[in-house]
């Protein structure tokens, strides 16, 4: 097996859409052993069942051999819930893909700093939160980044931002924290390439290149709906047919996607979309990132998109 990046074992924290997709491409394309961890065992079970479906579909379509699918599935194991993050102590790399919440990420990176080897790469799939801030949490609990500067784990923290749906989307954004070492950066890049992805590099600015551009676009579409400039369907159709976007900003792929949720708001989830916009707005103070009132109200109502059956569209989950 060729492992230029030196990654043979990967821990993935978070078995939602992103974590599961990352586990999938890592096991199938980069051929690494994956340990999947989620605080919810039900989420892990759901993720694994989705992985089985995806592999079966690719075999049925002749995209992969049955033996490759079987080997990929065998590479994925589940972390014992009682052991938790400690189970990842021998991993060469860990990718965190939990919800967009800085406090949760801080806790995870502090634990990872304490539990993993000193050469384990610690990557975050955050969509918008500062990698530098997350890296500064990579010190054992109770110690401050400044007091342990010499032995802090911040140099092994990096941003690896995958796109949804991970098995399909070709891009990974690579983001360096102020603290990230060159070695961490180049190994993370090689790993993303081994997963079959193309890599772009962004500075550690709120939302990086991707979401700093995408979020105002989505938010503007919601505001136009709110103002009654056009209907939901016409807004989406305009972007789809006029600009060849695969799906409109408000749209969900309700007819086309049997396996999982689809585009933009409905693949991102309105709650995540709002969290990203809040991070962008707080991080820049720029009013172009201010979340629309309608988006806030939708999240207040827990109308989150495909994940719970209702967003700008209704879904038969
Ligand atoms: N997981 C795995 N595979 C999936 C999938 C999923 N969730 N959804 C669709 N697919 C696969 C299908 O199985 C199908 O594979 P096949 O060619 O082997 O049959 C292929 O994708 C195409 O699917 P469909 O024909 O059913 O549907 P579409 O032609 O509409 O394509 C799409 C689906 C690729 C998702 C397309 O709609 C698209 O490109 N949408 C835009 C997605 C996008 O913009 N993503 C980025 C979101 S932003 C982000 O992730 C950043 C984050 O930080 C917020």
C-alpha cells in the first residue's frame, strides 16, 4: 500500500453526513483503517447502514468491485462508546466532524491533545470556525496554550474542509492555523489527495474561501423569498436553469436523491447554515453576513431541512 502521507489509521469523530462521508472516502479510496466515533451510538448505526447502501449502489453500478467494497467496509470499525476518544490514541490522524460549535470542538481537541501520540495529525472539518482558535485548544485540560507553548499540540492541528456529499464532491479546502507546522500541512494535503480530492488552500479567515462566498449567496436568496421578490421555486429555478447550478440555493433534491439529502440548505441543514453565518458575522462585523430574520425563525421553529422533514421544502424522510 502506498502511504506517502504516512496515514494508515484514521479516527473520525462525528458520524453525521460529513463524518460518514469522510470515513467512506478514507476507507474506499485512501484505503486506510478508520475508527468511527460518535457520542450517539444510534448515529453510528445510521451512518454505517448508509455506508453499506452507498457501497452496494457503487457495486451495482459497476463503479467498484465487490471485493473493494467488502475490504473498504472491513476497514471501518466503531469506537467503543465507553472508551471514547482514548480509543484513538494510536491513530496517525484524527478528523473531527462534529457540529459547528466552538466549545464542543475545544473540548474534543483538548482531549485529543492529551490522548493521542505527539505525531498524530489533528484535523478539523469545521466550515467556518477559526482553525487557529481550535488549535489553541489542543492542550491538555487545565493548561493554557501560552503556558505549554513548547509542548503544545497546536502545530499538528489543521483545517481539512470537505464538501457535502463527501463521496461525490471533488474538493477539499486546506487551511493552516497560525500554529500549523509545514509537515502537518503537507501530510494533510497528501491524505486529501489519496482520498481522491483536489485541494485548494485558504487562509484562516471566517468561512474560508468557500463559505465566505456561498453563505451571502444563500442568505440573499432567503431575504428575497422573505421580501416576496419571487417564489421559492422561481428563485431556485433561476439559479438552476439560468446559471446551471445543480440545485437552487433554497432547494432540496427531493426527486433525485434517494440516498441522502442534497444541495445547499438542505444538505447543509438550516441550523448549520445559521451557525456558519453567525460565525461569519461575528468574525468580520460585516453586515453582508448578517443572517436573515427568516432563517433565524426557521431554526427557532426547528424547521431544519431534510434532516427533520421540513425546511423551505417538505420531505418525506
Ligand atoms: N452521498 C453519496 N452519494 C450521493 C449523495 C450522497 N449524499 N447524493 C447523491 N449522491 C450520488 C448519487 O448516488 C449519484 O451517484 P451515481 O452517479 O453513481 O448514481 C450522484 O451523486 C448524482 O446523484 P443524482 O443523480 O441522484 O442527483 P444529482 O444529479 O442532482 O446530483 C449532487 C446530486 C451531486 C448532490 C448535485 O445535486 C450537486 O452537485 N449539488 C450541489 C452540492 C453542493 O453544492 N455541495 C456543497 C455544499 S456546501 C458544503 O458542503 C460546505 C459546508 O461547509 C457547508
